[in-house]
C-alpha cells in the first residue's frame, strides 16, 4: 500500500462547490482526514464560504491556497471553478505559515514565515520542499523568493505562484486555513522521506532583433530604442503580420512577451497594458539599459514545455512511484490558448501517465530548485511531483 | 578656425550633466529651434539619444529610419515629426567620420561657416559618446556582477550554515552508532 496518498478534485459548481469538493476528496481517501489540502479558487466564488464548507466537509489538518485565473485537475478544467489536492500519509510532514504586509517589502513577511521551515528538526524527512503562494499584486515576490532561498540555506525546493483573479488584475488573495488574505504570502512546508521532483520549462523563443530599454520606471517601460514602447509592439505586429489594437492589446500581448537577455537565457516579462503616454506596463520590473527581445511561442510550444517540465519533475522522484502532481502555469498562457490549454493538460497527463494532478493559472510562477537560482518567472510551466 | 562660442558649446555637449544646455546653445548658434544628439549603441547597431537628453522620441520608428539615412550618407534632410510637438518639421542631420554620433538640427540647418567647424568637432564628441555608452554598458554589467557577487557571498554563507548543520547531524548520528556498538 502506498505510504503517501494524493487525490485531486475539480468543481464547476457555484453554490455547493466546497461541500462537493470535500465529499469527493474524502471518498477518494476512503474517509481518511487529509494531512494537507491545497485549494485554488476563481474570484467568482465567495472564498470564506467555500473554505469553510471544505473544512466542514473533510476537516484537513492544514489548508492553504490562493485565488486563481483558471483552475484544473486531471479530471477537468475551467474558468470560475475550484480545484483542490489533498495529501495524506506517513511519509510526509506538513507545516503552514502566513506572512502579512508583503506590500511594504519582503523582510517583515519573511520574518513571520521563517518558523514554518522546520526541516532541520526532522532528519527522518530529509527531502524539503515548500509551496509558496503570494499575493502577486502586492509586488516583491522576486525578492521574497531570493531572500527565502538564502534564509533557508538553499535547502528547500521552492515552488508555487502568484495568486490571480481571472485576469482582472484588481485583487488577489491567499488562503490560510479558512482565512482569506490580501497583501500576504502563504507557505506550506512539505517534508518527505523520499525526494519530490520539480520541473520548470517555458516554450518561448526570441522573435526579433535585440532592443535597448532606453527608459523605464519599475514595471513600466517608456521606450525601447528611444521608440515609445507601444510603437515597438505595433511595428513588430506589422512586421510579423499580426493583429494589434491599441485599445485592446491583450490578445496581442498574450502571444508576444518581452525577454530580458540575462546572458544565460531570457527572463520573461508579460506586457499587461498600454498607458496614455505610449508606455507599456508589465507584470514585473524591466530595468532601463537592459537588452531585450520580443518573444513568441505556439500552442505546441506551451504543451511541449509543460510535458518537459513534467518529465523533469518525474526524474526528480529518482525512481519512486508518482502519487500526484501540482501544476502551475501562467494566466497569460491560458488566455492565449483558450480551449487549447486543455492540450497542455493532456500533455501533462500523458507524461505522467496519470490524471492525478491539480493546479491553477497564476500571475507569475515560483520555482527555486537545483540550478534555478532565479526564482520568479512569467509564462512558465512548473510541475511538482509527489512520491507515493 | 573654430569659433570660441562653438568650442564652449561642445564643452557643454561633452558632459551629460550640461548636455541639455549644450543642445540649446548649439541650436541658438545655428539658428535652429532645437538640436538632438545621438550616439551609436554598438550592441544593437542603432543610434540612441545621448545620455542626459530625453530618451524617448515621439514617432521614434521614423526617427530611427532618418538616423539610418544620416549614418549611411553622412548627412540627410527630411520633414520629421517634432519630438515635442509632433508636427512635421524640417530636420537636417550630420554624422561624424567614424559614425559614432549624429547631430540633428530642427527647422534650420547651420550656415556653411558653422557647418565645417561642427563637422570638425563632432568626431571628438562621437568618441566621448561611444565611451559613455561603453561606460553605461560596463556599469550595467558591473552592477549585475556586484549583485551576483553579493548573492554568491550570501549563498555561500547560507550553504556554510547548512554544511555545519549537516556536520552536526552526522556527528550526532556517529555518536549514536558508537553507543549502539558499545551497548552490543
């Protein structure tokens, strides 16, 4: 018998989603109480009511989660829905914490989180992983992941994402038990007797000449090559025969992101909006003076990236049997692919040879694993495979 | 012979901090409404506004086309969108011999008596702009390198703490093993 059981569920119901999810998860666990429950919910739900119903229904020892922009499990996907994963077993230990006040900087929030990292006290569970879900709109996620890596001595594989809100970019929330918080980050420590696998891939390629960021302020790029940023995108659209509407640029932006040349690959930045002065706002900061390129992808690239991330995650299990996986991908990827996003989920299921996975679309993805010291990404598929 | 006033203007143009005043003074000398100054960014192969001057140009795509013409032919004239007002304005641009800098006059081109001394002084300014661009790139790389170094130092300290923790855990395990052996 498996020592760790992972079960997933997905609900399209509006009114009774929490009760339905709890009932389904509990049945799949043969009535056992989940040690940890991870919930992803669209902002179309009343979070507190949803979380209370889940708690009443299956009484998890720990529950964390976040709002999202598309939810899925191997059994289904959709917008305005809820997905969840429950984990139960003797070969894993869990611990959860909340850090508030992220908007003021990562330091204070991280101070509140640090007690969650108890790996050193549990040598029988040597494999250390932590799920990190942050209010992406509060900012500072990049620095938070960096600082968390340092303060945990690089001993934890960190993964997760930025909470989302169905691409409204207004309010994003994280869940800690039945509490719902803005301006906060939640961490689920996952200690295991066997290795957990983490895979990270994106399917974007440079699609234009190198550009110099001539003027930028934080997340807002005013110009590249001295040309107003919106005009750079418009010229790229003309050159590549794509439709670009200034009043509604999101469809174009979903297929054309910016890649900051790091000298060792490209750090992706998703454009979100054109401002009145012709500048473009991005999901994360783009520094002035950076060399950048416009990047493009195709549906099969996203599916390939997710498949490769899954294979890398399975490799990380080092021969152990796969119990279940968490998958995070960008909200932009889902918007760009529409129904085609199901193809990505099918690629993950095929690579896992299992439908036992759940996840959501996030604003930015978090992954700090071996060889991945740059922790906050855009447009990237992240898979965490959990061993039996 | 280079007029004293022009030499003084180029002194201002040589320093990013006084470059705005320099372009105004050069425009006044040439009878132009405005002067724009560009330096070659050799990494991307395009001319960009000199440091110290506004870094975003209205209709920048058209301007890049015009600057390309100037670089190819040594000088060029065209009706160009005014970077401030947006309306079409007569523009005249000239480059230095090395292709490192382009100076553009709006509304009027300099008189022949001023044209030659400007061309004579432009290569020095071009060399200075190339140095500034290299310095900016080097500064960016140095900043990134400093950040990487600091990050590496912090990581090393964190990993050293982990190593000590592992060592202590190993020592404790060895002691337990030894006790077990003795107990047998």
